C-alpha cells in the first residue's frame, strides 16, 4: 500500500511489490553502504521507498543525530529506547548516516575536480563491484577477462549522466587485465595543487573475428552493467546478452563479413576487407547513439542501425565496390610486356631497324584457352604461356603462372593442369 500520512503521523508501510520497486530505484553505492552496516532489508526497503536512494540523500535526510532518531521513530516505528534490539537498529542507522555524510563530502570534491579537469567522475570500487554482482545475478558469472575495466565504465557513466552519448572506438573497450593503472598525466586541482590522474588506456583494434567478438561482448556487458546502475534511464531498459549476440551474428554472417562474389565455377574472387568490416561496425554504433538521442531505446536503436540500408550503402556497400575497383586489372588490350630500350635493340640488330620487322612482337596476346587473370584478379602473362614467344622480360609485371590451373612457374603448354 502507498505511504500513509495523517495528523497522527502514520508509519510508512509497503507491500512486496513496492519493496521490489524500491530496491530497483536504489543506487548501488547506497546498497553497499547499508549492507556493510548491517541494516536489515525491511528498513532498507522503507528508506528506498520514501526516496532515500543515494548516499547523498541519506546524508541530507536528517540535520543531526537527534533529528535522525526522531525520524526513525516517527516514520518507521523504530524507538531506540524501547529495547536493546531497537537501540542497536538505531545505532546502525546512525553509523551509516555518519559514513554517508563523509562520503558525500568526498564525492562532491572529487566530482568538482573531475568536472574542472574534464575527466570522467571517479567510480567507487564498491559501486563497480555492485554493478558486476547485478549482472552476474541476472545472467552468469564473469571471468575477469570478460569484465569491463573500471575506467571504461567511468567513461560510459559520465556520458550517460551528462546525456552526451557518443560511440567509443573498440580500441577503448577494455577489460580488467588490460586496464593499466600506471598510465597517468599531471593536472591542477581546485586548490592549485599539481596532481597525477589516470588517463585512458587503449588497445589495438580487432584483427580478426574472435577479437571482434570479444570487444563487442565486453561493450555489451558494460552497457548492461551501467543499465543496472542508471535505472532511471529508460533507453537502457531491455538490454540483454541476446541483443549483442544478434548484432555479432549480423556482422560475422553472410550479410557483412561473409559477403563474397563468386565466378561461374563458384569460386570466390571478391570479399570485404577486415578494415572495412571494423569501420562499418563503428558506423552502426554512431548511428545507434544518434537514434538514442532522438528518443529510441538502445536495443531498438542498435537493431534499426544495422538494418539501415543508407548506413550500409554509405559505409559498407559503396566502399566495398571502390575497394574492388582499385584491385581491378587494366583491360586486356592495353597489356604489353616491357620492351628493351631502343638503343639496346639497335645494338642487337646491328643498328638497323628494318622495315616492318618485329611489328607487334612485343604484344602480350592471349593464347587459346588462357585466362586473363587469376582468381584473385592478378593479371597473367600471355607471352609466358605462349610456346612461340616464351616471355623472357626481366622484371615482368605480369604473373608467370599456368593460364588454366594457375600453377606458378609452369607455362600452360608444359603444365599437367593440376592446381
């Protein structure tokens, strides 16, 4: 039932459903503090229900100890003079309240320094541990290699609290073992003191499918952990591991990484480069953040972004076509084997050019049945495969392979055509 208030100051009571909702609203730092000070769940639920959901709010809940004890008696029915058990219960709340005041002051100082220095707000270790615990309770136990680093969580939390969402490169997605605590830089504090603060570590971008799978998995875990802490942010609700598993299936499946062009024999001859796959993945998340700022939930925005035909055309399909165009060889009729310098030809022929002699001999003309390029689009030397010509050019820019089976160092006329 809802909070009851009257002239007789009726006690605050809640039912099971309201208790569940109250615990969902409470901040992990306050939960950790009250658990540490042995405050029972019933009283915690009452405090969260009336709106005491953070360390700062607990610190401001009472003016002094007498005011706190009076509030406990008036609103929650805890009379410290009734018996020993009640006296101990009041004492625990007083201890937690004093700790909350000290922490609130310290948090305010740290937050102000971070704001001035342009650094993300420091994430208390207890809060990071509570976020990890919430994820593991909902899904599965995490190994440290799969747990987002505290510095990475700080960056996301800072952007969420400031409503300044941006897509981070995968090089900034760190796990606990990868977070280097010795990466520091000097900054000036509010008290004009020089202080060393930690700066973000970076890793290399994914180099293969497994590394991409790992980075996106850690990214998804981080956002879900932030969702457990920022429960008031509606766009973070509904995130599950399945959301990011489907995203990876799209990236590593036939629509992106597995996309390839095949010739008449079914042999693949063109596919996207790995750098293009990584760049397209980043473009999808950039679009996701844009949609979230327009009011979409994270889950919906991510799926709409990877299904967005304009994003795919601009950041994947068109660059893929341009990649293949750069690899495409010149038309066959323009291919010519390198010629010896004119002076050398004159010397070999006694200084006489001869009318009409040798005309067209340097042309790289394809013999019957000879392919123009290898399956990976590299031009084949026709003269090398022509028994009558037998290319002897020094440093020939065409491949000396069989024109039918592509076996290296075997001309077509001398090859058994076994690839």
